[in-house]
C-alpha cells in the first residue's frame, strides 16, 4: 500500500510527540488521525478505515502492550508499531512477541518513521495477499474434490453399461471393438479423476 493511500492512527498522550509524528507523516501524504488515549483509539478503529497504528508504550489509561493484545484479537492483520522513549530491547521483544510489527524509539528521524510505516504497510499487504491466495487454493481444492467425485460416479455408470452391452452381444466383433475403446477412454478418465482427488486432499 502506498503511503499516500494509507490512514495511520497515532496513539500518544504526549501532545508534542503526537503532533510531531502527525506532521512527519502528513508531509509524506499520509492521512493521519491522532488521539491521546486508547479509549479514543478504539472509537477511531471502529470506523474500519485505519491501516496502521502507532502506539506509545506508556499510556495513562491502558499500557501499549495491553492495547496491542486487544487489537490482535480484534484484527490480527492490523499492523501496530510500538513507540517508546526508552531504548530497551526487552520491551521491544515483548512488543513483537505480542504481535507488534515493530518498535521505534524516541527520538527518531522522519526518515526512520516513514521507512518503518512503509514497511509495516507493505507487510500487511503481503499478509492479506497470502491469505487470499490460500483461500482461493482451498476453494479450488474443494471444487476439484466435487468434480472428482461426480466424475467417478459417471465413469462407474459408463463402465457398468459397457459391461452390460458386452454381455448382451458377446459375439458381435464391432460392438466388442467399440466397447474396448470405451473401456480404454474410461480408464484414462479414472486416472484423471484420481489425480483430481489427490489435489483436493
């Protein structure tokens, strides 16, 4: 997703950093929404138009990790980048373990922020594409299984009818030759049906 088509929600109780981040992103054409509490953040998220969340680790009403955990259960694909004034690898790792896309430490440059946001949005797009591809493949597999089942039924009926005709005209060479061609074609179709069934497994 291009930055100019993204909407980013900033969750930070420090007004100066909230405004700074908003300006940095707005300069890149990003649509920005900024709130000072996680309670207000939930209201913004309810609109369904947020593409990424930047959340401070230390919030007055709910910690960043607690907020993150709730977001993960509500929307697993929504990328969240945690922001902190403390350069602590343990905090960063904990945030990632909880499902954050990444972690950025104050103070940071506009370039660092933009790269992090762009990468997070790209990751979200890849995740969605992969999920859609898996869903399509599952649908194809289910359809293939149905086709294989119906084809087996049809082939069974053809072979049974061929056996019946052969028994009714045992001395007719032309009928025998025709039935042999039917049998060969049916056996080829049976093998195709087996291949289709393996795809659906």
